[in-house]
C-alpha cells in the first residue's frame, strides 16, 4: 500500500517536472531573471536580460520585465548626453516589482520629462532587496560609468531593516562564496531554480508568520519608532558615506520618502533625512504624503485607503496608481533641482 | 482558521489521527471539542451564541416531543424560532436596519445616535442558526425524534467542516450519522481526499486569482466599458462559484475522511436551463431549506397563481437578505424572484424541446441571466449597480489591448473548471475522475499540483460566504 502510494507520488513528481520544463523552457522561456554574485553588492540583476521578477508569493502573475544593457529597468535604455542625468537606486519598490515596464515610476517620469520639455533622464538601477549598504556601494562603483548629475533614492522605513546588517565584515567573504554556490545552483535550470526559490519562499513566509509575534512584540515596525530608529542608526553611516561621495563628485543627492501610508516610522525617517539635508546643501528631501492627493483622509482612513488602493494585492509593493503618483510628485520635486543645474555634466561632443 | 491555510491542515491532521485511534463515543466528544476550538480560533466569545442555540433547541426538541397538546408544541417550536432568528436578526441585521432607519430619519433632518451599536457579525451565524432550527421544526412536524444525547446534538450544531459556510444540513440526515457507528471505506477516503484537493484547487488557483481581476474591475467600475464589464462579471461568476463550491468540496471531503456524508451543495449550476433549474443546482442546501421551511409554509403553489408569485418573490427576497444585510442583496433577491416568476409565467408558452441546440441556447440564456444577478450581488451600492447597468447598455467602446489582457487573464484561470464541468455534464458524474485509468489520474493530479504551485494565489483569502 505504502509502496504503491510512493510509486504514484514519484510518477506525479516526474510529470510535474516535465510540465514545468515545457512551461518554463518553451512557453515562457527566460522566466527567471538571473542575478550575479558580486563581491561587494552581493546580488545584482544581470544586464541585458528579460524575465519575471518574483514578487511576494512568487506567483507567475508577476509581470515580465526588461533589464537594459546598462543594467537599468527600461528596455533598450542607453546613456544619453546633453541632459541632466539622474541615477536612481533603491529596493524592489523603486525597481517596480510587480509592475509592467511602462507602469514603473521611472518610465512615467521620463515620459513626463519629454512631454514637458525638461532635459533630464532617469536611470532606474534599483535592485530588489537592496538597502543603504548597497545604494552607497552601487553609486561608488558606478559613478564613473553613469557620471550622474543627480542621485535619486526613493526609500521607505522598510529599507533599513534588511541585510546585510546581520553579516559581520569578517564573515562576508565566506558568505559571498556560499551565495555564489547557491546562485550556481539556482541559475542552473529555470524551472528547478523557480521551484527551489518558491519552496524557500513558502518555508520562509511560514517561519516569519510564526516568528512575527515574538520579533515585533505586537507592534508593526511602521508604528514602532524606537525600533526603526535603531535600524536607522545601524545603517546611517552608509547614508553619510553617500553624502560625502556626492560632495566629492559634485552631484546632488535627492532622497524621496515613500510615505503614502503616513506611518510613524516613515515620519521618523523623514525627520532624520531632513536633518541631513539641513546639514549639507547638496542634499534634498521630499516625500509623497497622502495629504497631498487625498487631503480629506485622516488617521486610519489613510492606511485603509493605502492598503485598498495603492499597493498590489497579495504583494505589498506600490501598484500602478501609486507609481503614477510617485512620478508626479517626483516631477514636481525634481524639476527645480534640474533647472538649477546650468550645465549638465555629460555634453554631446 | 481557513480551510486553505497551513494551520487548518495541521489542525485536521491532529484531529484525523486522534479520530482514527478512538472508539465512536469518544470520537464524538473529540469532534465536539475540535469544532469548538475551530470556531473559537476566530472569536471564542461567539461560541456562547452556538451554545445558547444548542441548549435552546435541545430543550425545545425534547419538550415538543413530550408535549401532549398542539398548543404547547407550538409554544416550544416558536421559542426555538424566536431565539435563533433573534440571534441572527440582532447580530446580522441590527446595523443594517438601524442605518437604514437613521437614513430615513435624516430625510426629516433628524439624526439620532442611539441606533448606532456597531454589532460584529459572527462567522457562520446564518448557517448554524438555519441548521439548528430544522431540528425543532422537523420534530414539530413529526418528521424526526429528538435525541437525548446532548453532546451528540451539540456536535450536530457545530460540526466543524460545515459550521461556518455550510452545506446547511438537516438533522434527519446528519444526526443519525453522529449517533450511529461509522465506517470509513477505502472508496470514501479516496473520494474525500480528491474533494479536498479539488476544492483547494478551485479556491487557490481559480477563485483567488480571479478575485484580483474582479476587485480591480469593481474598484474602477465607473470607467468600465460594456465589454470590460462583461469580462469582470463573467470572472466573478466563476470566482464566486469556485470560492463557495471549493469550500463545500473541502467540507464534504474532510467529512468523508471522517466517515460522514454531507449533502451535495452544487450540481453544475451554470448548466441550468432555467431559473428554477438554477436553484436546484446552486447552493442546494439553502434553496431546499427555503423551499421546505419558507415557500411551502407560505402556501407554495397551492393557493392560486397570484399567491404563488407572491410566495416566490417573498422567498427569494428573504433568501437575498439571508446572504447579507445590504440593499444590493435585497435587489438581487428581487431579481431572482422576478426571474422565477417570469419563467413560471412564460414557460407555458415555450416549447419543451430537448435537442442539443435548444438545450445549449437555454443554458447560455440562463448563464447570462445568472451573470447579471452576480453583477448586482457583487456591487457595493445601488448607485454602482445603476452605473454598471447604464454602461453595459450604452458604452460599447472596445479597447482591444485591455480586452485582450483581461480576457486572457480570465481564460487562463477558468479553462480547467470549464473543461472539467463539461466532462462532468456529459458523463453525468461529478466524480468521473475515478472512471479514468490510474495513470491518467496521476497526470491530472500533477497538472493541478503544478497550477497551484506555480500559478496559485500567493496569499490565502477569506471565503466569500464566511461573511454571510
């Protein structure tokens, strides 16, 4: 009886694998976007590829995205001249996880720059999972390649909670080796890669579900300001390094706080960044706040509105409506900064 | 604790193991504790309502049976009905009626605040109160004898697989299964496992994925063109069917695994040829309840043509209101009542043909009528119904890009259920899967596992009928 059942399970497993191979290799080739293991950045989308970026839940519903040959999230984007060059970096929300290429805030903003006759272009080089450590290192490594006039970082309080704060410098080399081995395995086969990632995701979300009450002490991070401040302090030095880098390389640094749900931690992040901008004249800060687009909403109404209208269901990333609001707000905030730059660095010769 | 969560499968695993180890009587005690735990996981405070309903009906059942004169019998059956409908009325309809009354008073510039209580709706209240009432009423009608085993009766009221969203069982069918020894056959276990699996697939792959398309459509309802509305409404017709019948399949499946047989609640409803056929196939346990405990006591079709139409209308409007305390459900009930009346009136003029062409046309027409009903059912307000209907009649702008993308999304999720149901219809067998050779079954199972794993909705959503 048990042997028979085991036999059936094996047959089902084999058929499952064959269907997966057909689906991922023939019907949807290039399904998984590969990441390279970089010794400083750890992980980074490879240039010039197309595929799905797996959003929360790793459902196949996630949209297919294109990475340009310069590593930005816009199909066929090339470095242009005679325009103010805005290099954007950030996490998955800045990357536009779950959105179609044309719905991402950076695409909308570039279209708006063209239609309004503003000589500027955004290069969205965000990467899902990135935090302050990555932003600083990415800009440092790419400041020659992009030679930007402006560095734009759309961010939120959640970007300060993740990796690599848990890895000590001494362990980093070993971690990179382990990660390289993992990537080798994950990049070996599209379908196996997907299955492994999804299984890991399912196990991880199950673990998180039961850990949450112990870790969060009943209060979500969005409201637990002291806990957020702790995370911020842990990673503040990367932001300060970024400011110094901006000073040395003569580019303006713009922080854009995505605080559309008006959380307390979002507010705390904004005040910390305002302190920075007051101390350094090349640093600018602005935010997207619900009062700007729904002034009639108050308190919990804002959170309800945000959850129902501004995020992708089952996912938590900004949806196309939020993305459009970001583009509008960024256009209003960036235009004066762009106009203040009399001579863009990258002139056509 | 939702059926489509990890917690439920752990819970059921433990219950199943204990169940298989225990003899019948302790099995019932264990199932009762498990059922109360299952319900208490949602909100333990509302367990008290189930216990009140259980005690009242247990007492009334015995008293009705023991009473010699009809007056006393009537007194106890009335007590049972008042308590159950009182619980249901207060917890489900107080907010609705108080808000409607306040709205009415506001017309006269009077806005009293003493009507606002903000009552929480307990999960499954419409199901277990209806189920419990059948016990007292059936004893009163001398169709059933009361049980003397209080805990067995308590299990009948709170049996966890069908406690929160049905099927609404009759005491005459479920109680004997609780009282008598049960045997779990190999075939029953196989069918049970398949129903759980199939129900899960309908919920996770079809209903939860279509929910995204439907929610998006209804969030932007004012801007939708007629073709877009059609796609959204067709998507909702499959969403609600797969959500509710998926739940029922899981409920019936886990009951089978425990050796119980619950009644069939859906029998290919979108193959109905007319409105009365639809109600013989959709939510069968509710429609037969309404027929036996409302329509027939009102006089059914025995008191003349006009009275029959009134009875049909009253039954369906109350049936609509049973679904939810909102005006769109009243309108939906009225719409369904009108369909039944219209069918009753016009069917005498229509030919009764059974050739494939006529049957196909009838099925398609009925599906269109059902879909318009779902447009009303899913709406959040009466103005939404008006705008959608207006756009449906006038705005036939075709944006091929949106249509292709939404239509493609719809087709991607509904094709398995369409293929399966056509097969079930022509084979006239809902469990036709067991007619296939074992290797074909393995292929079907592998495809379903694949679709759930790769394309299934990532986060478990609540079942639509939980709110009723």
